[in-house]
């Protein structure tokens, strides 16, 4: 697909098709990202979600106003360095997944996104991981782990693509 910039209606729809989201059949989508750069990149994918029933989950309540009428959830920010916080985040993410019952879970990172991908996969949802454009040298740790669990794992750098990770362009 080449460089992927969201400036037209068709390009986000192509991305949606890659994630198994046919616009003729509306899907329930859970879009997950940590606050900061991960959230910004997820926000740039919003046009791909048009026509679908979307809920968002992030680590910062301040993003609520950015999602319009979509359902919005927050989860505690956690990392591998804080196991109790990570466990609490996993429980909250599981609760959101059980409440939302999404067909598709997409994440741009980090730990909450990985947890959502893992748990959603166990529940039968399709999952997609888009690794951060900031990861130029190698996939993020979460991206490396997600590449073995997500139905679709995308890098934004062509030289990082391999058998488990595909390159379809960049979200700029």
C-alpha cells in the first residue's frame, strides 16, 4: 500500500478491510491504547471505524472528549515492572471485554493493548496490533509479544516486517 497517511476516505477503509472490518456489516470494535503517542496514532485510525460500533479504552480520562458519543473506558496505566497494577489492569480490561463483547479489538500499544489483544483472542474476537511509528529499530516489547497472538500485526517500518509482522504503511 505504500505510505499510509489518513487524508482520504478510501485509505482508512482499506486499513479496515485489512483488519477484517467489512463496512457492509457493522462490527463492535474495542480500540485500545495507552495515553500519549499510542493514543494519537489510534486516534488517526478513527476514520477506519466509521459505520461501526466503537468503544475506546485508554489510560487517561482526559481523552473522553475526543471520542464523541462512543463509549469510553479508562484503565490504570501499568507495566511489567508493577505486577499488581498490571493484574488490576487485566481485570478491568476483562470486565470491559465482557461488557462490550467486541468482534474486533485493535491496539496501537502498549501494555493495556497487549492485555486486551490476549484476552480478546481467548474470547474469539479478531485482533489487530499496530506497532508505534516510534519503534524504528525493532518492534516494541508489547509488539513482539502481540505478534505471536494477534490475528494481524502491523509495523510502520518496511524493514521490520517479517513472517509474523506485516508492513502496510504508516499512520502519520
